[in-house]
C-alpha cells in the first residue's frame, strides 16, 4: 500500500457527504471537533465551553467569565452536541455532560485543519 492510499484510508469519514457538509457549516461545531480531536479520552461540556469561549473571545481560558462560558455552554447543550452525536461525529453523554471522540472525530478534524490551511491568506494579501 502506498503512502497516499494509507492517508486516504485513515481520513475516511463513516457518513454521507451531505451529513458532513451540514455538520461543518457551523463554526462552533467545527471548534468542537477540533477540540475533541486533541482529547485522549473525554472532556466535560463545561471544559469544552471554556475552551471554545476563549477561542471566540480571543482571551486566555483562565480569564473567561461566567457570561461567556454560559452562553457557549447553553448553545452546545441545546443544539450542537446533539447534532454531532446524532451524526456519529462525537459521543455525547447527555446525562453526565461528557463528550468523547468517535472514529469520525479525527478524520473530520483533519479535513477542517486542511481546509483552514488551504484557505489561509495573510492579512496583507487581504488588503490587495
């Protein structure tokens, strides 16, 4: 097996393309997948909310206030985690408020990273 075919196999996403596109159209869901791809086992929704709020507010996670964290937490609980779980992109345990990666998490996160890299434009080029 060649190196290229090994990469193709490792990036296989076990879901329909239209499902993937629907999942990735939302920025918070993309952030959930990227965050979860760096987790070895599981993360609480509270920890995930702090991480995402820090990214969105461009501040240190230790400086996230209750309002910022709560806003993200509620959106995750009410919408995003269930959507990702229903598609099989993550494993969300609603009762314990714990999130775990699935076989689809890392391939989805890798596609997000590749797209972000491919679409990157330095600030000075944007002004041209």
